[in-house]
C-alpha cells in the first residue's frame, strides 16, 4: 500500500520535469524545416535549452527538427483543417489538432494550447503520420478534385461553371451532413449502392473516350466495397463489378 508521500511521487516528478519557458512555432514550408532547424541550432547557447520548437506540418515527422532536438524539446502542432486564406483563431473551434512532442511536458503544453483554442488535441506519432496526412488529403484536397471533375462534366453538357458549381454544392453538402450523422458507410447512395448495373453502364457509355472513365471505374470499385459493407447483396455486387471491369479486362486481353 502506498503511503501519502509515495502516492504524491508521480505528481512531484511531473512538477520537477523541465517545462518549456517558451514555444517557437516554425510556420515554414515543409521543405525548409530542416534547414531552418539547422540555422537555429547554430545559435547555440544564445537560445536557452528550455525553449521548445514546434513545426506545423502534417506530413513531417519530429526528426525534421533533429538539429534542434539535441538541446531543445521539439514537437508538432497540425490543425486538421485547410487554410487557403487567413482565418481568425475562432475557425479552429472543434477542429482536431494533431500533436506530438519529444517530451511529456511539451506534449501537455500543446494539448492545453489546442483546448484553449477550442480545438480537440489528438496525438499523432511519427509511425502514424503518413496515414494521418494521406487521410487528410483524401478528405480535403481530393474532394475538391472530384468536384472540379463533376463541374467539368456538366460544362461539357453545356452548363456554365457557375451553374454547375451552384447545382453540385448542395449535393455534396447534403452528403457530408449525412456522413456527419450516420458515418460514411450508411451515407453511400447512388447506382453502385443500389446495385443498379444499367445506370453504371450508361455512365460508362457517356464517359467513353474520356480520361475520367478509368477514374470512374476505380472509384466505382471502391464504392462497391463500401456498398457490400452496407448490405448490397452479393449477386448485385458481382454484376456491378463485371460492368466496372469489363472494358479494362478486354483491353488487357487485346494487349497480349
């Protein structure tokens, strides 16, 4: 049984742990992180060892700050949000911020800072960072890419860019709201989810000769996996799979 003095040891150890006296955030491009860290490390004793350095990259690991990590605590602080233009701090409300640090004290400071901004801190270790940032790209950048493709298709059908964007955005926003309420599996709708092979074939015919046709097939096969998880019967799923892979298989046979 621990005495009161022994029960207080963990708290005492935390209080004795060297706390960062200041945090310097390195808001520089990813490619410049290592060189900036090297230049700062060259300052030597002019910067106290209790000063922490934190980068804002989602993709870079802590080792990007290795030149500084010899003497200083280092960390990462990455809002899971896009910033195409300047935004006020209030825009971070409820946003997840991926954090990591070389010391427990700095990790706690970064978590507290995230909460002070109204955000939600989540530790993202070096081993998780590649998948973490790839997921962010899919959820943000590639959604924009797919919308750009959809707008382009409607423009080929004779719509203006303004008309196409105005028509498609409510569709996308409605889907995102359903994902928010029910998750991505239950939010999936459309011909693949229904097993509507005839509509899939009509789409492929309309896209025939366009580069996007292969992307439609690839995304359709991914959607088919989600549809199966959502309950699409195997026979319908197989018919859709054959429609999505038929031309690709024919091309492979011709190439032999």
